[in-house]
C-alpha cells in the first residue's frame, strides 16, 4: 500500500471515530438534560426500582 493511501485511511478512521464519539456524547447530554431518570450517565439502566 502506498504511504499516502495509508495516511488517508488513517485520517478517515480518526474522522469516523471522532464523529461517532461526538454523536454519542450529544445523545448522552440530551438524555441528561431531558431528565430521563431511567438512564445513568453511562447510558445503562439504573438500578432504581419503580414501585
């Protein structure tokens, strides 16, 4: 593989990872702001029991 192709592929992977992380953090922030108590900051269901 040419050096420029490897550089381009690496740049694309970093771009996609950054985009995915930004999207994930936006989702987490919007869930936190909406006050959804079923989800913790990590996005997992909390262990609070509803009775």
